[in-house]
C-alpha cells in the first residue's frame, strides 16, 4: 500500500518528467474529492491518490492532476480536469 508521502514523491518525480510543473499542490484520495473529480476516459482511478500539480497558470477552474495507484504506486493517468 502506497502512503500519502510516497504518492507525493512519485507525483513530484512524474510532474518533472512530464514537464507538467515542479510543485505538487496537494495529494488526496479519489474518494475524498468533493467536486470536479478527474475522469480519464476508459480508466478506473477510484483506487488512486490524486496529486494536483501547481502549474503556475492563471486558468480558472482547471487543475492538472496525476493519478497514482494506491496499491502499486504506478502512475495510471495524468491530465487536466475542469
């Protein structure tokens, strides 16, 4: 089982690798997201940590995220949610 701290480290490394940004704003369990849940087409990310990347862009209601499987630690999705 991947901890919140481990998921944060994985997300930081992946964000730099994918050139999404350099800072992770916060990491939260998919179940704890109250609104605007990421919904990548064809993927089940309900068992993931969702890391929100600070992109330094001033776009309202847009979030860049990285989904990390809570069991394996693999990055299963990344993208933008509105």
